[in-house]
C-alpha cells in the first residue's frame, strides 16, 4: 500500500471497520450510504484487510457486476465509475479513501 500511495501521490490514508460493534448506532445509516450508487471524480483504491463484502460496479453497457471482496483483495475503481458497497455477515475492515481525505471506505487515491 505504501508503494501504491507513493507512486500515485496519494496524501491521505485511513481505515474503517464496517460492523455494528465498531460503528454502533451509526452502522445502519453508514451501510445505507455505502450501498447508495455513487460516483467519484478521482480513482479509488480499496484493500480489504479483514472480513468480506461486495462491491457492485457498472460496466460499459450499464450492467451491474458484483465483486466479492475478501482479505488481501485490492480493487482499483477508475474515476467516473458508478459503484456501491455492502457487507455480508462477516462485515469488513478496510482502509479508507486516501485521496482528498473525504472517503467512506477503503480507498487510496
């Protein structure tokens, strides 16, 4: 992750545990926000540290593709790609966006 952040000149990095225990009362609201389809002007890199979840992304034909994310998976979401995220029963621990410092899940970029 250090090499990727350095090569791409990312300034910020953080991590978040997405689970009811870790997020408390904010969990349900956060999960809804993560699952709402959204788009970013900048690339996002997401690395799964622990647990599992799903990233849904739209392909070139506007169809949803579901990607199961497990520990050790690295996903690079190009700028301008519609996507959303949801956990499964295992929940997840991810680094947060490393771009402008205003990210929601695991992202670098």
